[in-house]
C-alpha cells in the first residue's frame, strides 16, 4: 500500500498527488512512469512521474481525471493508500548538453516536461519551454516551468491567457524567427506530438517524443503497448517511452489508443 | 495381471468426472472435477508398488510416488501428502497442470498391462484433501525451526521462485520474494486459466508458503526499482532469479499491430489476472471477438482458444503450421479443446492480417503448409504450398507462439552471463557466473513447463544452501 502525502486539484480535472514510494523515488529519472492500480478490482494504468524526491521518498503524479481509475485517484485524499504502484518503469530520457533545447508540453503533458526541463538545464542546455493549455482556467505549474526555463512561452487554445493558439503555432514562429534549435522534446496528446514532428522532422531537427500507449503490465510481458518505430514493432514500456519522432507511426499509435473506445469503462485515457 | 495379494488388477484407470463440454464453455469453472475418496482408493489399488520405481525417475522433482500411493492405500492421507510435500511444494498445482503422461505415467510399469496409474489425479486428490483439511485447522503451520541468520532474495513468484522460496524456508533461511505484478504466482495467476487452475487454489498454496515464514513484496520489479546489486547491499546473502520467459514473440508479419490482435500473454493476463471476464465488475476490458483465430499449437494456444470460447466467441480457429503430431500441447488439452468445438486448422500459417479503416483486424490471410525435412528440433519442418493462400474472416487474433526471456535483469546486472536468446546461463545446479546469484525456470531454459521450473527452483535451493554453508558466517 502506498500512502498519499498530498492530493489537490491543480486545474479543472487536473490533479496532483504526492505518494510515498521510496522504491520508486530512489531510482526514478525524468521520462519514466509508474503503473497504478487504484482498487482491488481496478485496472493497471501508466502514469508519468512528474517529480520525485529521493530524500523524503516521495513521487509526484499529475493526471487528468478522465476515466474510472484516474477519477478514483482524484477522489482519494491525503492519508489514503493506493493499493498498487509499480515503478520506475521505462527508460529514462537521454539527457545531455545538446545546446539549445526546446521542450514542448501540451495539457497534462506539461507535468512530465517539468523534470525534463530541469534535468536539461542542469546539464547546461539553454531551455526554451513551450506550454499550451486549453484556457486560462487550465493553467498549472507556470511558475515551476518558469523556474527551469531560460524562456517560457505560454499559450491557450482560446487566447484567454498567454498567446492564442496551439503549441505548434508558437514553435512555428520560433523557427521562422530564426531561433537555432538543436533538439525538441514533445510530451502531450498523440495528435500534438504528431503535429510537432510534422514541423520539426522535415527540417531535420532531432525530435524526441514520449509515447502514451495503453499498457497492462508495464514490464515487457504483455505487448499491449506495442508501437511501430521505423517499421519495426517495439514495446513502449521496454524500448521507450521516448522514441525518435521521425520513426514513429503516429497514426497506428492513435488507432491503438482507441482500442477500447466502445467499452463503457474506458479508463485508459492518456494521462 | 495380479497384485502381490493375488488379486486381479483392473487394467483401466478410474476415469475422472468432468464438466460436459456443452456446459463448461459457458463458465470459467474447473473442467475436471477430481476423484472422490472412494475413486482415489480404487485407483491407488492398481499400483504395482514396483521395487525399481520408474515413476520416481520420471518425475522432475522425484516425488516418492509408490510411497505416497501406499500411504493412501493405508488410508493415511496425512502421511501421503507429507511424502508429496517433501519434494513438491505446490501439489495442488502440479496435480492439475503437470504433463504426467510424458513424465511419471509415461514410465509406469502398469502400461505393459493396461493404462498407467493416474498419478496426477491421485496427487490432486491428496492436495485438495490437504487444502480442505487445513481450512478447518485454526493454527497455521509452524514457521521453520532453527532459523538461520541469512536471508535470500527470490526474484519472481512463479513456479521456480515459489519452489525455491519454500525449500529455503523449510531449511530455516529467511526468504523474501519480489514480484513485479500486484499479486504473487507468476504464470499460475496471469497465464493458466481459472478453468484449468482455480486462482483460489494458487492463493492457498501461497498462504502455505507465508505460513512457512516466506515474505512477499509485490509491485517491485527487480532490475528497475532495485538491481541485483542493490539486493546484496540491502543485506541479502544470495539471490535466486526466477523471472520467467516474459517477452511475447510475434511473427512480424504485416498488420500484426491491428486492434484486436493480442499476444497470448496480454489476452490471458487481462482475463485471468485482471479478471476481464467479469468486466464491468472488474475494470479491465478485453475484446470479445465473435470469430477468433489463435496462432500456435502449445498449451498456451489451447488455453487461449478455450478462453475465447468462454468469452462468447461463435467460432474459434486454431492455426498451427505443422501437423497435429508435432503440436507441443498436452494431448488432454487438445482433446478438451476439440470437445469444446475449437476448429483446428493444422498445416496452416498466417502471412498477413487485414484491417478496416479504424485499424481493427478483419481477417487473416493464411498459406497451406506441407511437412518437409526434420529441423533442428527433430520435427518435420513445414514448407509453404505455393498459391494456397486463403483468408479467414476474424475479428480477434491471439498470437501464442512462445516467449523469450525478459531482458530487464540481464540488461541491468553488470557482468551477468547470458546465452544466445538472452537466457541467463547457469550450471546444472543453478549457479550463474556471479557469486551468490542463482537462476532457474524459463529465464534459463526458455519457455518450458511448470514442473521443470519447479525442479530448477528446488535444485537451486540446494545449491544456495551449499553456497551459504560453505561461505559460513
């Protein structure tokens, strides 16, 4: 059982939970995830690690209350216990000094972008962060992102806060303005990562995406999370979740994310 | 044929009652119903009590079979189960899933005169009797006496790990089992279906281990959360790796990632471990296809096909590229699958999957095969018949063509020697090239049987005891 140290809503349907999980926090690195099961009859779902603290043994999860499991988690309070939490799973993001690094987070994807930006900065990169929210009400972690970015550009879909438009609009303008970019990291909905790659890959900009496949085991034994990378089948949990965007078959990823669309309890929404 | 008491011996084994096929495909309850005491005694009376005991040699864990049958005949059921427990920590499991017809029963002397003794059924009878009997006792079994002040970490809680843990606990070592899933049992809980091995039985066998003092840490994947090196740093004196052959194989043919195509591991895990057959009471969904193709000819393929039927499939094809003779599945499982209506398409090989615009599978294109020369496994290898393509319309596919060892531990353990397919290399006693690190089961041999893995766990336990004794301290 994993004790909840803090639980609060950051924005509508966006929840933060700090959990005591010393086995996870001891080894966690940016880019990794955990598998969570919220109750005895529950599903196993992957959630990206948004932060970790090796000193107090805690990890932070930020998730969208979209399906049954995430809604149950959102309703849990400080002091409650999560029955099952496995991690850290997946491979850490490869962090080194690339030069000018652009990190792009969309919606809930902004949470895992935070430790990534922090690590990139620690390695001496110049970090430009592009974050996009639906509207002003949905803005969270702007201050945290600002603290780890050399430059932070915020946008909302409806223009109620920051710039109006999508993260890809900001990226496009950055590129048109002559900004030198050595690498792009994008984390968010599959459609957003596909759109980012659509801009950067033709320009030959190295782009890394963190794929949000459906999972069951999270440790290589089931293959629920298989994706197509450079025409070959790969498991997100074993070979990813980070992949070279130029090799990812995004259309297949999106179709596979919809596998259980018709089942009443589609608790698998990417988080 | 006469017994020592000069009584005529019945040539035929006492049959086991089972759920009729038309009934059982509507439920997930166990198919064979087990012997009554009377039936067990009758079957036991057929044993010749041979002096040279070929059955013991045929058993991978060398259970003293004639001795337990003798005790059973003497109506001393406790003594009989104690004899089994001396070598086999999971008799409820092995009595159900062991391929006895290839092991103890294959070499039974009664085969010269009639059917071999149904050793597995007798084992199951005794193990089930013991389980019921334990339920009525209030006191749990006493923890091992003379505890040795040394602890051993067991990585993986499948048949190899559980057996190794039980043996070491009985020897007085302190034992902790680490499991990646939320529930211990490995393939016994995620793989083998309820109708072949009820999960309540696995749980009670694990409770017995807990009674012996074995500790379990679920939700801990060794290699990620803790490395093998970390386990030694934490104070464990030895480590046994029984992590299984966890990585499912695919054929790498076009369309294999369409929705509705599962590895058998995923399909069975959803249904067995996550209880998707009780969806929506349980949250995990599984596709319930109407026309299902299962690819493969092993026990896992049979389990998948029979599970698909129970989930409501109208028609289940079992597609296997060789002939029925080469099928690795137990004969008993093939017979049951046939009884239940599985449509065997032997000498058939899938080459491509077709899908609709939403990415869901709609068909499998197959080629007819014929048998050519024997291959490295000694089985005649299948050769495609030119121009024999045909399509089966299906809305779900389960790929059951085996697994390779999970690479997480080899990848994260510096210097650990592995073989060509990523399996951990050990000597015959289960020692790896790293001091204090032992391994056994499918992660060493590649996919094999429950009892082979149990045998390896037992052998390694002996080697661990020897290692720790020699190391002293």
